[in-house]
C-alpha cells in the first residue's frame, strides 16, 4: 500500500498582537508542508481570510477586539479547523465543546505547536468536519442572552444588535434575521436562535417564526379563522395555536 | 433593657447575692434584740425590690460616660441618682412596715424598725453607688473588648485587601502574555527580549516590595504604573498611547501602594485591548482643594458585545481599590467611575499628605 502524499496545510494566524503572531510564524517556518496564507490582526480580517482564501486551519486567539475567537468560530467554524492559542485556560472546556483541534496556552514551545498541527493534519486526512451545532452557544457562553447577532455575508460580517431584529424566520437549513428592512441569512436552527435570545423579548409565535414583542401591533383573525400577528410596519406573520398561547401568556391576558 | 435580664444564670446569681446581703443586713436588728424572723420577713423582699432598682445604674453609667473634664457632673449625677433611688426605697420600706404591722406578731416591733430607717437610707445610697461602680467597671471591660474586636476586624479587612491587591497585580494572564512576547522577541529582537525581561523583573520586584507598606510616595506608585505600561507597550505596540499631565509637586504626596496601577491596568485591559486601532490613555494628576486628584480616561469599544471583553471583568480591580480606600480613609477618599459609550473615566480623590 502506498502512503497518500503528505497534505499541505494552509494556515491562517489570527492574533491582535504582532509579537504573538511572530512567534507562531517563527515556529511554523520549521514545519514541513505548511503554508501561512494569512495573518489577521482581528476577527473581521479572519472571517474575510477564511471566505476568500479557504485555509485548512486557523490558529486563533480568544481575546481580541470586536470579535473574540469564539465569535469568529461561530461565523466560520463550519469551513475550517481551529487551534486556539491563548493565555487564558478558562476557555478550554468551551474549546473542547466546539471540537477545536487543540488548545495552546501561551507561552508554548515549538514542539507543542508541531504536535497540534500534526493533529490537525490527521483530522484533515480523515475528512472530519466540525460540528455545526453549539457554535453560537459557545460564542456567548457565560454571558446570558445574546446582545447582538453576527451574520457572515461572504467575507463581510454584519453585527446586528438584537434590539433591531424584527423577527427571525426559519428557512430550511438557515434562519433569516429581519432587521432594519433587510434580511440576513445564517446557517443555524430556529431553536438555537430561540435559546440564545431573551425569552422576555422574543416569543415563538409559530414553528417558523420568532417575533420581537416590541414590533407587535395587534393580533387579527383572517377569513379562515387563523390568527395573524400584525407588526408595527404592517407586515403580517402567521400565529399558531400554541404560539398564540405563548403570546397571550407573555402579554398577560 | 439591662443585659442581665436576658440571661437567666446571671440574673439568678445576682438575686442570690442580694438575698445574701439581705440576710447579713437582717443581723443588725437582731443585735438590737429584735426577732430573726421579723427581720428577714421585712428585709428580704425590700432588698429584692432594691436589687432591681439598682439595675437602673446601668442607664446612669451609659448616660454619663466617664470622661475627663466632666467628672464633676458625672459624680453629681451619680449622687443624685443614689439619693433618689434610696429615698424611693425608704418610702417603700415605710409602707412595707405599715403593711406588716397588720399582723399581730410584727406590730409590737414596728416602731423599733422605723427608728432604724435612716440607717436603711444610708445603706441604700451606698448600695446604689456600689452598683454604679460595678457597672462602670463592667462597661469599661466591654468597651475594651469591643475595641479589640474592631481592631481585629480592621486588620483582617486590610490584610485581605492587600492580598487581593497583590494577587490582582500578579495577574497571571499579564505574566503569560508577557512571557509569550519575550518568547517571540528572542528570535527577532534579542535585545528587546532582554529589555522586556528587565522590565518584568523590575515590575514584579517593586510590586512585591511596595505591597508590604501602608503608604508610598506617589512618585514610586507612578514608576510602578509606568513599568507596567512599558511592558504593555511592547505587546500592543502603536495601539497603546499614553498622555500624562502630572503636577510635579504631587510626586511627594503619600498614597496607598498599588492604588493607581489597577486603574491603569483596567484602562489597558478593558479599554485599549478591545479597540482595533487602540487609543490614548490620559492620566491627569493634580492637587485640587486640598486633596490629590488622579483622573484616568481611556477610550473603549462603544458597542461592547455580549461577548468577553476581558477575563475577570471590569469590576474586580476597581472594587478592590474602593475597599482599600474605605478601610484606610473612610469618607475622606473616593473613587468614581463614569462609563460613556466609547469612553471610560475613573476619578480618584485622596487626602493630600506629604511624605517626610
């Protein structure tokens, strides 16, 4: 049996500190069959790099401005393997939950990085993919309900404050966030979204709809005796029987 | 209410002592040829009643604490209280004799007892004065015990604050990140790596040495904060900028150690580190209205996410500073913070006192 040719790993380094990237760059230079395709100083650059350059592996810091490592993973985790590189050991469990390849604690040795990279190479050889579920949960773990929703649009990241979301609609494998007159698609289930949002604000009015209560103008009956939620902007959404019960309970009738 | 009334055993012993006193007192009339039984029947109830009257000495003692300068007033009050109490007692005794005279056995002796009433009055005054003396002694013991407990509590709070401060200074993540920077510099800039080792050594040494003192010169605290900023400067590069406006006369002012450094660290970790392009930390130290004013202002991420902006949270270091200020200065010092979108400001005011 002939061994498969060694896989050339394409790596992106994500860390907001120049020196932290420098030490990784230095270590990787001594490893065979790796190529640094991008160095990113923040999460937005990381998302852009993943979308445009399709690296096999992210070496990802956790504490970064604007988007932390877990939020980056929430946005791109389906497309790339991740090794966390951080000075904080308290995220190790969360990293394990999202099936990160490894978790390096700064400062670390060249050998430790080589070990993590070879583990990533093994995984890539087996064609393993990261789990889709739980990424958004990990991104906001320990912080109660989400204050904002992150949606990736190719290389761009939309940061949508939860207060501006009118409703969320399930669409096959995606959910659609309606905010400020625009629709934002994200690969996630409506149940996951529901769990991440404040239940005092968002109510599941239908199998496919999660409504921001502040947008509700009134509930009407249509010609076929179905209940319809009319929003402040005039948009009409279906309300199921159990959805109406939840709505009534929330509004206190 | 008098504390003795709440404790059964104390109350029982107290009543027993008074009963014994009554029995001893009953011996006096028997020398005059009066019957033991009559004396006991007359005196034991009277002494028991007076034993409770004497508990009011507690209020006298608390109302007139022993202080130099007011001793005459205290003595006068005590004497007045003793005379009043004994006078009331005398009236009760007179009434009690009259009541007992109804019985045929006591009636013949009643006039002879009445003759002895002035003696009873004198005894009453003395007993009340004795009660006052005992109460003063007891209150003094209690006060001493309270003072000691308070001192222990204060010491415990101070120690704990020091420990917390020290632990906060030796923030492990600060160390890990610094070591990681040194690890990077060894390859690309060995001289820089050495400089960072020296800075880190200096910072750790001064942190450990000042934390044992109650107060240090502001100049030393500033040097410590500068050392910290120098190290963070190497990590953050041009993202971290600092503007200082420091009144030179303030450098000799006395401050608690490690009171400024947590504010600076806070500005870096929760401010600069959260900004893509960093920003300027403004440090303003001045003498104002007889107090030392330290203001630190830093930009921070306006739409701070629901996600992590720093482990430990903004509050811990600042709470620690507040607690230490409260222990050391009470209301004479304060730390006020104001968070606006995109800007965080901490204002620290301390009593101005110069180092000699």
